[in-house]
C-alpha cells in the first residue's frame, strides 16, 4: 500500500501567522504530539508540543519560533513502511506527506499506520504462529517454506528481526493452520530452534495446566 492511500484529511495544518495558543489547543484537541506548518501549500516543518509548551506567551506566532520546526516528510508515492520508519526515528504521531512537486498533501497518523500494518502482518487471519531463532547463515526461505508445506500447511506471512547484541535472527511464521504440532516437530527434526509457538496445541496446554492447578488447589 502506498502512503498516498493513507492520507488523513481530518488533521489540521498550521500557518506561520497562527498563534502558539491556537497550536497548543489543536494538539490537545486532536491528541497529537506534532502538527504540520505550511505556507502557500508548501510544507515548512513539524512543530512539536514540547516546543510549544516552552513558549511563555501564547500570542506569539509560529513564524517567530519556526527555527524549532523539524523538517521530516515522506513522498506520497512511497510504500507505507517508510512512514513507519519516520515515526520510529522521530517519535512523532503524524508523518507529513508531499507530492512530486513538493506540495503538501497531508499527513499519515500513527493509528492509521497501526491498522494497515496489522493487516499487512496478517493479524486478521486465523492460523498458528511459530517463532524460530537461528544464525543468519542458516536462514533459507525456501527450506522453511518446504518444511511447512510438507505438513500440508502454507506460510501466510514471514517476518525477520535481528537481535542487535548477538546478530541472531528471529524468524516469525504465520501459518494457515492452528494445528501446528506436526510443523514444530518437523522444524525440531531439522535442528531448528523453536523459540515460541502459538496454536491449537498452546490453547490445549493452557487448559490442561489450568486444570492441574485447580486440582492441586482443591487437594490442599
């Protein structure tokens, strides 16, 4: 999905002539950390709630504190993951978006990004989850897929993350079946380290553990 498809037109934009008091009120009303500042439809930067709170006089205009603007943005023709990178790096609740002629298009908000990344990661699809831990040299998408498919299952989504301190790779698999015990057994047989797993067997184990705990409690 492209960023242009996620533009939120409900978020206000500030002009240089707007007061600090107005900016504070808008940030409070919309529960944001930043607001975009524009001039003649050109994006000038983001003003933060923190910078606004540092100004003692509410009647001062944004123009007088524009040196505090943060000049970050993304192009509307990029993939939405680029906006997530901006949010993580600058800890902002909105990401400004510009077009090919550097005109301000609007902003993408964190809640909207969370919704689309949930769909992107398959959060709405039913299935099991297996988390593997391995060295980077061991990682092979084709072999992992073959192991899953040999158990009549399909990989719906595959995500990787590197542990900074060790360089170890964590591979998270979303599989189209909650019955994943056979798949787990296959990974163990091929000497993969299964770090976590969540499926029908996890649910059954939870019930069994709760039952045992109840029986132990009643026997006291």
